[in-house]
């Protein structure tokens, strides 16, 4: 009986340690994903601001806009 209890105890300790290791792994993945989402959010914000700038410039310009303004909005690469 004692040997069965000892084996079960060891089995549970292994499962517990494996579970704790998995939790650590998932927490690291969560941190990485959170950082990625923050970077994407920042990129979205920058692009939205650039589009607003281009839309404002387009609305202000009439006729033949200067080439520099066209290049800034039409050829921008972010």
C-alpha cells in the first residue's frame, strides 16, 4: 500500500511540475503577444494619422497639387 501511495505521489509531483512549466510558457507567450499587439496598434495609429494628413492635404489642394504633396501622400511607405 505504501509503495502505491509513493508512486502516486511521484506521479502527481511530475504532473504538477509539468503544469507549472506549461503555465510559465503560456505566460511568456502572452507577454510576447501583448507586445506584438502594442506594436501593431502603434502602426495602425501612425497609418491613420498619415491618412488624415493626406485627406486634409487633398481637401486643401485644388487643381494641380504640387508634386511634393502628391509624392508625400501617394508614395508614402511605412
